[in-house]
């Protein structure tokens, strides 16, 4: 059903939950264990992928995203209080409606604890089905509603990413600055002073791979690799650019090498000491389609493609050091995945007490927090936490199917019975609590903060603590911008939900 497209809009994998609702209504149920398995697989793979860029995204958008989450959740709390007052609904049920509309199980636990009443569970059960479905429908149709083009947003996102990594160039320079005559590359600290890499040096017509001890003489030619501004600094330090080309040297080679050796992953270029050990230089790093200028502090990641200049006699050793075996990228090691999930579950069980306020990250929060940290670390000793894009995508899709199918059958089994027992009034209130705060948050994000659609979609689902919502966004874009925004606001949103629950319970 997800493959069916109407005017360019399709539900993709999120259609599973709607099919599951129908099956659930007719008595088919999937064991709850599948929901937990699917949830941890989905959140773990999201965190591992988002981890390397999460902290940079937090620095860039953190305040705006946190403000959006606070506005959404506290406006949901206000709407809940107003609706309960207007329709004369017990606020103990209202606290449950609030947590169900935001699909927050930790929030429900807090509501039951704060109200000491089963009424919160009733409210949760009524609001939860539309809380799941409403967020999915809202985020799927939002780009059309506000006339925002996903492809244009993706192109802008990629351009902003590329702006942080300008084009890498290579140029030749003639040594004419008398201040550098007779000095070694190490003495001149060319890489530190210019941020460029010297890949070759030609003296008296003979080209060699440079080392820190290579002496520069008047008239020598050097080949430097770096961004435009770095090459301008090379010109100021060494001498003017020249059109003189380097002759072919059978003893010298430049090769593109794939990083597949776990021993090299996580090491900085400075730690490797390639010049001293192999008389080789990394002139370029290509990562996720982006060219990066290497520095001594640059850390190597699994799957990086390195452009290496080296003497031919040492090239085989250099290639062996980095691996260069693309078959290894298709392997998936389940030990790091299992360990990461176990660590996340343990962290989720922690209970943080601050005075009368009690907070636990829960299963979702624990797994997401740990996976973000492990994705950022990349490697611990011999354990490589990151995984290939294909492996990540396969596990994520599997987790999505388990999670959405289980949630859907559970919600479908309860939906009509709960409505018949307690009436449609509570259901309508749940719909208002789900939709109205998202509309307010969207207006704030688009017209006050001018937030791009990809970040907005992730921030909305994170603020609503809606993993099914994030699952619905996942097929809409090839970028990880929504996942980064979701991961940024989700922990804040969980804390805010618990605070609002306790405030509603205080008025009950």
C-alpha cells in the first residue's frame, strides 16, 4: 500500500501501521516483544548514523530546536487544560490524554505515578491511536500544505554541507622566497602555516615524495594540495604559481585507497606518521561524497577513500595498512550492535532524582543517547561501533516493520472499544491536543525562525516523541537532517512532557 502514490504523495513504509490497525481491529496481535526489538533497532541505527554530525548540529540549531520543543509541549499542556475545563473532563483523564496524544509512554508512567489513578491510562488509550496516526499524516502532508519542496531543501542542505568543505585543488609553485632557501619542510611547518599538503617536490628535474627533512632550494617546484585560501598562503610562503608540470616518475605513485582495516579507524593522521614510516602523504580524504583537506588531527573513518602520494616501493605496505578491501564494507559485525543496545537499555533504566522531580530516560531515550555517543566515538579499542550504509539501512527498515506493525495492531485492537465505552468527546479532545500544538510549532518555525522543512519535520516528530512519525519521514529524504533534529529535541521533549504531566496532575 505504501507504494501507491496520489498526486505525488505516498505513505511508503508508514503504510504498515494503517494496515496493522485494520488487522488489530479484527483481533490479530503481534507480541509486544517485537515492538521493543523494532524500537531499539530503529533508534540505534538512527543514533549511529546521526552521531558524527549530532553535536555540530546541536551547536548550530540547538537553541531554535529546543525552543520549538518547549513551545509545542507546553502549548499541548495548555490546550489539554483548556479542553478539560471547557468540556468538564477530569484532569486525571486529561493527563492521560496529553501523554497519549504525544505517544509518550514515559509520560504515561509519570501521569499514573502523579495522579495515583487508573483514569490516566483510559485517557492515554483513547488519545494514543490518533497520536500515532495524526503525527504520521501531519508530517507526510506538511510539505504540500506549506508548499515546501523537499528536493530543493535537500539541495540547499547539501550545498550548506559542501560550504563547510570547499573544493580541494592542487597547484604547482616555484621556490623563490629567499627566506625558505635551504630550510626543510619540517622547519617551515608548511602544513601548519598554510593548511595545505605538499605532495611532491622536484629538484633538478627529479620529483620525489617529500618528508619533513626535505630541503627546499631556489628554483625547486612543489605540488601543494588544499583549498583556494590555503594555496594562496603557500604562494606567499614559497613563491608564485607555475605552469611547470612534474615529469612521470616510475618510482613514485598516487593511489586512491579505501579504509577497511579496523586498526586504522579512529587514528589521526599525525599518529600514523606515514611520512616517517612509509615516505607517504595523504593529500585528500573523500567521505560521504565530500572532499576534505587532511590535517594531522584528522581522524580516519571506516569507508573513507584516501588519495595517497607514496614511493612505489612502499605503496603496497601503505595499501595493506589501510585495507583497501571493499568486500569488508559489506560485512556486519553484530557484537558492537548488541553491546550498544545493551548499554542503551541499562542507561534507560537509570532514575534521576532532583528534589521531588524524577526522570528516567526509558528504553527509547537510553538507546538513542548511547547510539549518538557511540556514533560520535566511532571506535573503542578493537570494537568498531559504526556500520556501513547498507547494513544500517537494512537494520533500520527491519526495525521499522517490527515496530509499526506491533504498534498498529495494538492501537487497532483498542480503538473502537475505547471509543464505544467512553464516547467520541474524549477522542476529539485527543485529536485537538495532537494537531493544535504541531500547527503552532510549525508557524513559529517557518515564520519566526525560517526553519527549513527537513529540520522542521525532524523537530516536530522529536518534540511529539513520535518514533512512528520519524519513521514516516525516513523515506521522504535521502539526507539525515530530520534524524539530527529529532535526536536533538527528543531528550528535552521527554523531560518537558514529564514536567507538564506533573503540572496537570497538581491541578487535578
